[in-house]
C-alpha cells in the first residue's frame, strides 16, 4: 500500500509545482501590461525579489493544492481501485477548477487596476450597493467582457494540456528495501511531506509569525509602489480583504459622510458647504508663546509606552523608573489619562502626523496621501514656524509605505533605523534595538552645526512581541529589579514582556537626557503609540484582577521644558494624542499665528476627549458605540457600568471626515502649495 502512496503522492506534488508557476505567469502579464515606466531597465533586483517574495506569499493558498489532491485523490485511491485508476483525471479536473478561479481573479484584478490604479482593495465592497446591471454593462462595453469570457475556453485547453503533460512525467520508483528500513523510510517520507507542507505554507519558514505579509515585502520592492502591488497574488489580495473588510464609513456615500461631519464642524462655529469652509472651523490663532522658541522639539512615541506602569499600583514592578524620574521633574507637565489616536500603532502615528484621525483607513497606504496632505498636518505647520522637520523610525520606512507618506505629509527628512544603523545591528521583530537606533539618531542630530530649528518625530519599536530580546545581556535581571512574588517571576513570559518595557523605558530616557545636555532649551513631548498590557500578570499574586479600561488604552503623555511646571497644562487630567498639536503651538507660537487643529490645546481646560475608538471625560472612560464604561477611579476591570454611549455622534463625525477626504482625494494638496496658503 505504501508503494502505491509513494507513487500517487508524487502526482500531488506535481500540481503543487504547477500552480505557483501559473501565478508567476499572471504576475508577469500584469507587469507587462500595467507597468508605469517605459522599460524595466534597472529593475532587475526589484523584479527578482517581486517574483521570489510573491512565490512564497502565494504559497499561503497554493500549498493547499497539494493537500486537497492528497486528501481527495491519493488517500481514497489507496482503498478504492477505481478511484485510483482515474486519479490523474480527477486531479486534472481539480486543477482546471482552481485554474479557472485564478483566471477569474486575475481578470477582475486587471479591470480593477485599470479603474482604480490599485489591486483589490476595500473599494470592492462598494460593489455591494452598486447597480448590478451597470456593472455588467461596464464589464462588457468598457472592458471587453465578451473577449475575456471567450478567452476562458482556450485558456482552459492550455491548462488541460499542461496538466496532462506534467502528470505524465514518470514518477520516481520506490526503493527496493525491506525489513526495518522499509518502516524507517516510510516514516521519514511521511514526516518530510508534513514538514514540507508547513514550510511552504508558511512561506519558506516553520514559524507562523514569520509568514510573508504586506509589511515584510522587501524594501527594494516596497519602494516601487507598482511592483509592491504586483507581488500580491490575486487570491491573496482577496483573502486580505476578507480579513480586513471595508471600514463602515467607506460604505457610505460622500454626501452621507458630509452630513455626519456637519454637527462636528458647526459646533466649532464653522460651515460645511465646502471643504475650505470646513477647514476654517478648525482654524486657531495662538494666544502667544508661553516658552521661548526651542531650538529643538522632540516628539518621542515609544512603542506601547503605557501610562499604567507609571501608576502607584504598578510601582513594585520598577519597569518605568527612568520615565517616572522625567514625569516627577518639576519642569514636566503630564496627563493622568490620555487616549491614543489609534488602538494599534500605525493609525496612531498617521493621526499624529496628519492632525486628522486615520480611523483605521490606512491613509499611509493610500497613494493619494503620497502626493498631498491636509492643512492640519503637524510637520507642515511646524515648517511655517521655521522648523526643519524630521521623522525617525526604528524600523524600515518601507513598512507601511512611510517612505512615501512621511515626505508627502510635510517632513523634510525621513530616516529608517534599517538604513542609518549598521547592517549587522541587532534587531527585534519590528526594527533595530532601541538604544542602538536612538544612539545613532543622537549622533546624527548632534553632528549638525547650523542654527536651523529642528523638530524630531521619533518612533521606537523594541517594546513589541514576540519578546525575544536577550534581556539579561541588556541589563535586565527580573529577580533583582521587580519586587514581586515568586509566582510572577516563574511565569516565563512575564519577565520577557515587562523586561522589554524596562529596556525601552531606559533607552528612551537616556536619549532624552543626552539631548537635554546637548540642547538645554529643548521641548520634549513623550507618549506611546497606544496602551499596553501583560495579560499574564492579571492571574498572578501581583494583580489578581483584570486591567481597567484606562489601563488598557492610556499611553503616557508628558511635556518637558525648562520653562514648564506642573501647572502648565491648566490642571487637565485627561487629554489625547490629538491635543498634542494645538498644545505645541500654544506653547511656542507667537500671538496671532494661525494653525489648524481638530482639538483644543491642553493649556486650557478640557472636559472630554473623543477618538474613533474610545472616549474619556472627567469622570469616566469607555468605548464608542458601546453601552459600557468605567469610572476613572475603577479598581478592576470588573467595575463596569452601563449606560448610553455619550459621544457616538462625535466619533462618527471624526471617522466620516477622514472617509470624506479619502473619497475626494482631489482635496489633498502638495506641501509646497499648502505652505503658500
């Protein structure tokens, strides 16, 4: 029986080989038809990486061709002779079905790209509300649908001949062995097949976390927007859509989104009859600088740099001691409960840069935002004050297309740790170790000898899973640092997670101290991209409770400058990322300076903060569109209250404003044009 299995499984492997080749052929056709340049000269390396990475990424689905053939043909054939005799015919039928699916997806992608200059994206879902007869009309009359349908038959004939040819290739004979060797070889073959499937299924690795994905496309490919799209197999693109369905606001019409924005704008004394009028609603005039104009401004966003670990309840962990020193400084003003602009990293970073909420719409991945930006952009407005603006990222700018997005947003320069640090510099899952990245950034900053005022947006990356950094070598000894019960220390993941927080806290604050020595008049704004938790800690003697909503979602937020004190933020205990921009301008801008911000400055009292995800006021904190909330004084995650969500209209308006911009990319303007306004 195993001899039969050995011969039959080779036929399954042949199908496994065939379909990645077919996908590569379609990739080549797509590139040949839609390439935006006259020739591919100079693209050799990018093309090679495009096809290599596309092959491995495509295996996320193509690997199942082997499994399906194995399960539906080879295994039943071991017990049903008739099924076995017709095995190749059945494989051919299965292959034709899959090839047809690939062809339909490819045709759809080619039409979609012609229409939207993009591979399948969330706009696909708009078709659910479109007039179906109009879509059919467009398919047949605009995109030669009849011709594409007619090509289906010769295409399937070619696939049929190709499958027959590859299945006719002689199989390798089973070796003539007996005894114990027979069982050892059989076992080895089965294990090898299982290992090979997972290796290919995970894109050339045995680790699921290392599977190919959009963020890990090689930088040489990601730098080319067209080739980065060509890398994605059509069925993979559709799978990505299924996992990340379109934001609800993008399913609304522009008119409906505008209607939802209207109360938000009118509450600020504005009008929504045009985009320019809406922008004027967010126009502010600075009341006059409260500190001398700093030579350097540092906005430091620490990955998962979370407020709770600065709270007394977590003091015995001692993982934020360096940050606590800065927070306790007489010249530091801080916010007790801050809300991030996003609940994951990129929406927060994008929102901080743009001054409008990303709202989960991945604006950094949208080509329109690689060409233009909005008047609320932070680096754009700082340039109007004479600052050179710099973005420093602890990973690769290719991830998230920030190499395109950051300059279009208004940054004069964008630096990647992958590029500026030694190629052999140790890296965590996301980027270069924080202390190495920050030391290199400090060296480059202090090498400047001119008098140009500088703004530095610095985003670190190390405090991120899977927490495999050599913490002991980096100075962390949990047994000595954390004053906790032995059960906490014995839970292996806890010292890894909290030790990484400790490491990042030290790296960030060592950088701050170095910059303070070099530039004593610097203004430092320190926050995290979002909240952070170590879920395993909840089940130990240290907590014995769940995190509160505030503890889950509140990043650090503090301002430090020699002329600031504890009262500089008007006694505010709440705030958020979107308050940073107006606060910055009210601190440093001369009286009458015009700036644009959706929110008010923390230098004046505020009573609420609302994001597309959550809200906080002086008493409570909760999630948008949820009828549950917690008091800010809640002691456990179980202290949940119930009531009508109070700020859903604001939440919807914030999301709709972003969606409206995305639906009308012509409203975005190049940085130079906005600087001339």
